[in-house]
C-alpha cells in the first residue's frame, strides 16, 4: 500500500511535467506489480522440500609428480640436415671475399708456410668442408654426394682435431695412440702427435677429444641411470604395491598440489635429489574408476575411484633411492616417452601421453 500511495503522490505532484498517458501507465504498472508479488509468495508457500533419495558419490583426489631430466645434448642431425649445413658452409666459401693473408701474415714466415701447406691439402681456408675450392671452374660443385664422409659430423670433428694437432713441419708422422695411466689407476686413451726434426722424434701434446654421445649406461641398458639417452627427456616411473608402473603419486591430505608434490618426491625418491616443482598448476589429470568387484569389497562404496592431478618437476642433481620410501614402492626407472608407453597400462598411457615431451 505504501508503494502505491507514493506512486500516486509522485504522479500528482509531477502532473504539470508528465502527460496524462504516462501517469495512467505508472498507475497500472503499480497495481500489476503488487498483484504479481502476492501471487508468487502464495505459490512458494506450497512447494515442499525434496529429500535426497541416494547418498552422494565422489572421487578421491591424488597428487602425482612428473619428474623429468631434460636433454643434456643436442639431438643427432638428420642426413638431410647434415648435407644442408655442409652445403651452406661451402656456399659461404663461394660468396665470401678471398682471405687476404698477406695483410695478416708476413711472407716467408712459419705462419705463411703453414697456411700454404694446409691450403694445398684442402684447397680452402675452411677446415671441416673437405677438399673444395670456392673459386674456379669447379666452384659450382659444392654439394656432397650421397654417402660421402664429409657429411658426417664425426668426420668433420676429426678433421678439426687433425688440423689443430698438425705442426706443418717436414717428416711429420701420423698420430699414434698410446695408453697412459691417470691418477688413481684409471686408464685413458690419448692421441700423441709425433714429428721428426733432425732425426729426432718430437712429441706434441694432443687436444682433448670430445666425449662420446653414447654413454656406458646406454651400452649396458641401465634404465636406473640418469647418464643415458642424453638426447632425450627422461621421466621417473615407479612400481607400486600392485606391480603397476606409474608416476609417483599419493592422496592429498589438506594441502595444496604444490606442497603435495614436494612431499611425494621426498617420500618416494628420498632426500638425495635436488628437485624443483615448476609451477602451482597441474599439467594434466587422470581418472580411474574402480572395478565393480573392488567397489563391492570397499569399506566406502560411495567412492567410485580417484582423480590424479599431475605436477611438473625437474631434477637438477642426485638420484632416486627407494630404500626408505613411505609409499610402498619396489622399483624405479628413468625412461623416455616411448619406453613409458611399453611399461604402463593402456588407459594410463592415454591419460598421460599429452603431458610428455616429444624429445
């Protein structure tokens, strides 16, 4: 009633400013609004609350850790890439201006003699492109043939080392290999360049050879070593109580995913790992529904399964140790993406495959 009286009072007061049709509209809308509110209140009084007929079901929430070791070296080049890079280096010899050696090297000096000797051997200042001359009638022939050794990275590395070890003096002998003892009784193969000068053999200290790209762990097939598959990303997978391979995981107990991930790393792999949980947002999740037999025997039949949210983590140093783990784990492996696919269940792989790097 107060609302209608106020509306009428406003309409009468503003009659000199509002036309008659507008005043009639205001009066009619006020009556209709009041009637609608009264009808809604009466209808709401007759609605009875509905009781829940069945108990609510839910899923347990787990936190998982995708702990990885990033690639340590660059990947091997495809044969096409090797040929392409060699072609680019030879093309640079064709397009670049000739090296004016007399501006940098004085005539008839040891450096000048060394320059001429090496130029006679390889026809070009470059040390890793084989015998090629960027100027002349054969300059166009700058593509390596299929199967040519110049395309291989190892051949190019050997040429660089050979160029660095050679002295350029007459009577130079080929490099010989000898076995020297390091400190501690270990043996290492060392290449020593020898030169004959005036009837005497002079030895020159050789350059250190690059480490092999295939490690001892690769040759032995040691899947628990981090010093393997240096070109690929390795992931830590563990074997749980049921004998299934999976990423380390455990149920969350009033904690955030980030805190749970840090706890799981310590409880599963020990404290001898220097790790870093990358972010506070999961990179993926996996839902597992319990089989009907498990649900019937479960003390909580309303729990249909569990959902695992995975956090990304990196290992900087150290190694996993399961001797004192608190999650009942029996074994661990550092595997690549393709190796994980062969170890885990198919449904588990479908859930986690998009979280793993291709390399």
